[in-house]
C-alpha cells in the first residue's frame, strides 16, 4: 500500500539555513583535514592519493565561496560533507585489516 505524503512542512527561515550552512562548512573543513591526513600517508604515485587530491582541491574551492542562507547552499554543503566522508571511508583501513 503506497504511503500518502503528508502536508509539506513550511520552509525554514533563512536564519536557520545560515546556521545549518555554517555548521556544515565547519564540519566539511574538519573532514577535509582528516582526508588530508590519511592522504599524506599514501604513496605519492598512488591512484587513491591522486583522487583524494582532486576531491580536496574541489572541496577547498567550494569552501572558499561564502555560504548563503539558502536551501540550495545547505544542500550543496551537505553533498560536500558526504563526498568527503566517502573519500575518507575509502582511505581508512577496514576494521581488522592489519596491513595498514
């Protein structure tokens, strides 16, 4: 049985979007630092290091732009945090992996 969507919640005030974007920006910077740390441990000529470098450069470019109090800005910052975590997950050894 398909579920019926409820009423659409009212949009958040711009001040809320600004606060969320600010928090996501700080979080993205913290995760980027973790990615950079793990990247520095990799061989200079490795593929994962090169890809992480590209992602870090893109993250820096996006973080250098000022955040706006809009839903689109919040969504973009959230996507950036997700992309950084995806890269971090690929750089960290799996639990129980003794090769790292």
